[in-house]
């Protein structure tokens, strides 16, 4: 069985030393968020992740969710684990304290989320969907809806689901056919079938609160006629107790590549009772509220599972004796640990540098999110909101691509042993794969970045993000000790800026340039963003070369060096591909496929 | 269920137009191998692949091999399919006609292999292992062994297995512990346990002929004390009939990520009777004979499954309506096929250009193999043997990496639908993954290329391969019509040559440079090799722009263009990573993992 221990030291490093934990502490309501508190929370979260969630991760994959007669049964131990999880309040740490949540920073929640996702990605989706539904309701739901549903959702005895996809529409939500008919009492009658609904039906909670995208009668066609409705599995009586079953049922569950302990449901709404969330025909806005935070959370899934794979690859590479080092340091012929082999070191350092770099970037972004909500300064709120809008698709896609790359390297380090189920390494690959697909495929994230986010503020939003990095780099350009980190960062920045200009200029003539460049551009963006994180981490490392934790900081410097020398060069190929333009894609005639 | 049709037109193109089908025809015994014959064979092979093997691919994955009381049962339909396969002689097309095989060129066999692997990778391993065992026996086995075993193996009623790996030794075969004690009658008694034995036990054949690496009593330590033994499941009587059961048994089978219809066995040899193959303590040589052809065959597995994924991605992308084109060609808002989206086109063309490019390279290599065996000119035989030695690790690793990349793009094009089992796209990813691991991980292939093959003939072997490419490029450097293909090829050649020089020079001081650069070097090599193939394919395309098949050739030109503009630039990042050297890997201290 895989092992896991939360990377608490690294989390504290990126939260307080690299990023702006102090600023979080200065936000209203977060006064207690100091390093000791965060460390204590992570220590406790580590216990439930490692001791409760991890032990049912592999068995859950073997057993999978079962569907019988409309009922979904989660694998053995999931209900007990869920009860422990909600009893300790891990489900509600960032939910509004007004309604029973703990009201802690989202950035802290996302640290805890990394642990949950690492230990058991399937499990994480159940509380995750509740948080997603909550975020949408919190902004757009009426007080009545919030008062009815939030307390039990905060308690965790009711959970949430997001019902968007239909068989004919995944990415293109304008094609939604689910109908909503208004009733005289202000409610709606919802009819239609949704597919791929995570946590749409299961046995962990007493009630499930579905947020459903549907088209009201006489609504405009396409995306402008979509509204969001709340549809509970059980109707709720006036006294808050559960009433009769609503006309919503699970038709079947999917058999999937991975996340098998997560129920992926076909949901049938057969004249189910629902209530409008937000304004009529403004469902997409409410949905995106939910979606954006979910997309950060999905990025964290990639990060968590990457960390899990890395830890187990290190254990295996240290234990497994095979071959000898290029220059043998032992007796000739005596087998040595895999870690002596340069190619194994290359794989381990690729895993490590990507994982730690992604954690740094994710923490930066999640702190911006807290500031964007809690700051008392409107300009700061707006600035951070825009930065999050820019970074959200990068976090979602780059971190989940990283999750897939890293878990595959984990398998590769195990060799044939990685391919069999026993060690759990191949499950990580299968589980990680979903995160590149759901909540908008990574291609859609890339198009969101290039097509929607880059043009914000006349293209100036990118500069808002980049200018502090450029300043950082310029201020250190004469520092000989930092040169090995700053100079590659500068190169990457130049490529990213030139690629951005290329796309924005060419897209005016040929809109296809956006889609043609998008995926590679997002990778270029992510790598450059990580180069900034690694340059800073190296700098902090250099400032801490003595003292008790000198080892920790020295590892940062060396991992930064590896990243700059061996990973960041990928930007060169990406840049050349992007600037080759769209014509070789678009000129291919359809008949030739 | 996935669909499949053999890419026969493309196979004929790479075999006869791009490569040297005429030279194959001129080899002794291959006089009949003309285009009509090859086409007829491929048409027939397509029928069994598409109509017999493909329909049990998905059901075989669901059902998997079962283990009960030492018996392995293959999934429903596998026995019937196997019988059809051997009755038609698909198992023995390249086996020696002297012993009942058809004696056709290996290059033709590998074309047929692509079809078998595409339609059902699990199935392909059963006849594949027989071919592997045969190749080793053919060179090193005594006439007595050949006469005893070959006729039934050619018939397909007996199959083969290769028993190399033990739990403590995968890559490092010097650690083998299985023992062989000589008996007075010239046979040996074999004792030990082997793991990961594909087709080690199953219900498809009457007998299984295991080739087992073991250490004879008093043999030298390490790799120099390994011998190869033939150990049949059932002993064979003097009259050729099956005798008593040998002391070899299957202890269990593995539960794996994919290729679930292929039995992966733990094999226990408990004083089993075996016969030496080749010379005592020279087992590695005999094993490598088998291994080298197997490695080409494993490369073909990656190619076959890539083609399967591409074909199904095209079907889906043409059918699925979602969103509208960057510049809508339909009525606004009307959903259009996925193929209108630039990013989908990018994915499809990546799949296509890699798959067709790999087919071209594989066919070139397999033709060299035939020439190396059959040519009456010793110098030509030796030249081609060396070229194959160089290209074998590239074929194995680059084609299987391609298989994994392409099948993942296939899933990505399907979006969430790619993640569920129904469409079969995720199975292709799981099946493809093994090919990067077995027959020597792709990291081992890369080290073989850089550490063993590049130094051959004082480093001149690489030049033997590259010089014709350099000549080709130079001869066309003034051709303005070809410039868009020749100029990127030239750039890639420069990077490959410089990277080679960098590694060979630096490895003299620091042997770790070999392992540190190997994987990225192999990718750089593979991409450059494909650029050569694509340049030639584009050139042939340009010469055939009129006529009935103008469409076929135009697609070649356009795919070549895409490859040069969008895929080949990967070489730039690889080159930078390689030339950053080994220090950032090797300086990382062990305590920091």
C-alpha cells in the first residue's frame, strides 16, 4: 500500500516564507492564522488523511461504487471515514461561520484539500462538491435557500452536487435541454437527464442538494437562456426536517478508468421540484462562480496526487537495489539503490521540482483569492480578482497535467512493478487522468486563458501579473549568486511575452490562432510562473544556508537548479510551436482525416 | 466499441514508395513479395484483426484472465480466436519454412503485427512470445531442440514464453537466482521463481515452451554466469507426443493496469527438467537475440495502438457537435463538429503525424532487418546489423512513448467520454502504458542507445546512420519547394549531432552524463529520424499531386508540414536540457529526497 505524509514543512514554507501568510493574518477574521495554528491544523489533517483516507484508497479502487435499483453504495469504510471527516469539521473549514462553517481562509482550506486529494482522490469529491455548490449558493442564493440548506451542508450531513453536463453537451452548455417550468408557488418543475454527475447519488449523507443548469420555458436559445436551480434529493419541511423524496433519481453509474470510489451518476429529473438560484437566464454566471473555485480545487487534485506519487517513488528508489552507479561507489557488482542512477534521479527531480513549484504557485493564487474576498481595499480586491481570473485556468490545467506527468514518472521508476495494482502506483495515474478532463478539459482552460483572460483590460492583465516578476528579475540581474536562477527566468519571460504578443496580434486577422496556440501557451505560462516561484525559493534558500534547517533550504536551491537547467528549457520548444502559427492546423482538409 | 481498419494504403506507401520494398523482393526467397501480394496479405490480416480480435478486446479487458488452482483461463472467445489465428497461419508468417513456418520477410510480419496489436494488444502477446522464443532457439538451439519443438510451435499448438525477471531482479539480470543443476543425461534441473511472465500459463495451447534464464551450479557471479534453458510445460516423448507434466507451475497471475487478457504469471520451477540453449554461461547473448527482435515488436505495439486511437478519435471528432468554429462557417450558434476547433485539429494532427512518422521509421528498420539476414553481401549484412542495433532502442522507446502520448490525446478528444470504459479509449491508454515498461524500460533503452550503441565503431555508427540523411538534406537545400521541410530537418540534424558530441565528450570525464542525457537524447533522436521520414514523404507527395490518389499525397504534404512546424520544435527544449549536463542531477544529496 502506498505511504503518505503531508509535506507540512513545505506547506509552511510556501505559505509563510515564500508567499504572504502575514497578509492573510492581517485580513479581518483571520487574525489567528499564524504559523503555529496552520501547522497544528495540518498535523491534524495529516492524521485523518494518512490514517483514515489513505487506507481505503486502494480498496475503494478495487471495490468501486456499486449501483443497485437506484441506490449507490460506496466501498467499504467510506461511510465511516466520511463521518469521521465531518465530525472533525474538515468539510467546512472554509465555509461561512454564519451558517455553521469555520470561516477559515480558502488558502488554508486548499492546503488541507491537497492532503485529502493525495490520500484519496475519490473521497475528496464528496466534500468537494458540497463546497462547490455552497460557493455558488453563497453568492447567488436567496437568504431563504441559504437558511434552509446551509446549516446541514456545513454539518456535512447533507452534501452537494453540480448537474451541468448532458449527453449531447459537455463543453457547449448552450446545448442544454433540461427544462424548468415555473409553478404558481414560485418553485420550478425540472425535467431532463444529466450525466457525469459526481456525488449525484451515494450513501454518505441524508440529503443531496443538486445545483442544476436548466432552460426555463420561453428562455432565449443557447447560453443566454440557461438558469441555475437548486433541486434537493429530499424536499425539506418548514421545520427543517426531511420531507418526501423529490422526483430525482440516479439511473446508473459510470464504469471509469479511475476514481472508482467516486460515484459518477446519470441523474434523471422527472418533474423534480426546484428553486431558482440567482436571476432567471443568468445561470452561467452563478455556475462560473462555483466553477472557478472548483477549477482551483481540481488543480490541487493534480498537485496532491503528484506528491503522493513522488513520496512513494522515493521510498521505492531508495529501497530497490538494481545495477550499479555510473561510477560505482560500492564494491563492483554489488547492486545499489535506484537513486544512484542518473536517469532515476532525473525522474525524481522532475517529479519534485514540478510538484513543489506547483504548490508554490497554487498557494500564491489561493492567498490572492482570500485577499480578493476579504481585503478592505476595493482596488486590492479588484486587482486580485483579476489575477485569479488569469491564473485559474493555469492552475487547473498546468497542475493537473503535472499530476499526470508525475504519476506516470512514478510508475516508470517502479518499472514493471508500477504496472501491477499491488503497489498502487498505476491507480495514481488512472485517478490523476480525470483531472485533465473534468471542470472543463485542459484544452478549454487554455482557450479560456488565451481567448478570454488575455484580452481583459485591453491585454493589460497579463502585464499586471508579469510586471512584478519582471521587476523582481531586473532588480537581481546583477546578483552573481542568483544569476543561475534569474537568467533562465528572464529568458522564459521574454518567450512568454513574445508569444503573447504573437497571439494577440495574429488573432486579429485569424481567430484560429487562439485555439491553435492555446495549450502550448498555457504550458509556457505555467513553466514561466514556476520559474518565478523557483527563483524566489532559491533566493530564500541562499539566505538560509546555516542553522538547523540548512538541509531543507539546500534542497530548495538544488531543486531550483534542476528546474532551471532541465525542465524550464521546455519553453523553447513550446515557443517555437506557438509562433509557427495556426496555418498548418487549419489548412488540413476535412476529407483527409 | 472502437472501430478499426488497417491503414493498408499507408503501409503500402511506406513499404514500397518511401522505403525499399524492391530490395526486399530481390532477396533470396522473397521473390514473390510484390505490392499485390503484400496488399492481399494485409487485406486478409485486416479481416481477422477487425472481425475476430477487435470484438474481444474490450470484453477481454472487462473479464480479464482468471487464475484457479494453477490454471489460467483466458477471457471468453480467446481460445476460438487463437485457433482461427493459427489455422490461417498468422502466427508463423516469418518463421522458418524448414520447420513449418511460411518464411516470409520479418518486415511483412511486423506490418501484420501492427494490425494484431492495434486490434487486441493482449491477444498479440500469445503468438508474440512464441515468435520471441523461436528467434532465440533458431540461432542458439541445437538441431535436436529445433526438431523437437519447432514444428508444433510453427503450427501454433505449442506456444512460447520468456522467463527472465525475478522479484529481486528486473533490469539487473546479474541478480538472477534461479538455479540449474546438470544431470547425467545432459539435461538440467531448474529451480527458482520467475515473475511477470507473459503467456507463462494459459489455455490456448497444448504445451508451453519456456525459455528460462538461470545460473548453473558453480557458474561465475553476475551476468557472466547466466545460461539459457528450454523448459517445456509438458515433456515431449521421443515420438513427439506429449509426455508427463514437467515440474513447472503457475503460482498466480498479476492484476494489472491493462493488457488484462494477457496472462502475466508467477512461474515456479521446482526441479523442472530443462535443456541448455547455446553455450553455458552465454545466456545473455541468446537472450539478447530474442530481446532485440522483441524490442522492435514492442515498438510496433505502441504504433498499433496509436493508430487505433487515432482512427476512433477522428470518428468521434467528426460526429460530435459542440461549439462553433473560430470563424463560424455555419449559422451562428449551431453546434459544429469537433474537427472545426483548432485545438482538436492540433491533437488529431499530433496523433497522425507521430503515428505515420513512426510507421515509416519502423518499416525502414524492419526492412534493414530482412536485408541484414538475407543479403548475399556480407558488408551489407554487417552494415544493416549495426544500423538495427542503433535503431532498436529508438523504435522500442520512441514508438511506445508515442503510443502513450497518442492514446492520451485520444482520450482528451473524447473529453469526459474518454474516461469511461464504454468507448474503449481509456483502455488504450492502460494497454499502451505497459509497452514503455517491459522488454527493458524506456530509460534502459535510452541508456542502451547512448551508453552502448553510440560508442560502437568509435562513435562512427551514428554517422553511418546520419550521413545519408545529411546528404539527402544537402542535395535538396536549394530546392525552394522542399525548403519548408528540409530546413527544419537540417536544424534538427545539427541539434542531434551537437548533442551527440556533447555527451560523448563529457561522458569521458563524467560517466553520469550518459544516464543524465539518455531519455531526452533518445527523444531528440526519434524526432530527428521522423523529420527525415516526413521530409521524404512530403517530397513524394509533391511528386504525386495529380492523379487518382492526389488526396492521399496531399494529406502527406500537409501532415509533414504540421510535423515540421508544430512537433519538431520539441527538439529545441530537449537539446537545451541535454546540454545542461548531469550536475544538477548528481549534486542532489541523497538525504534530501
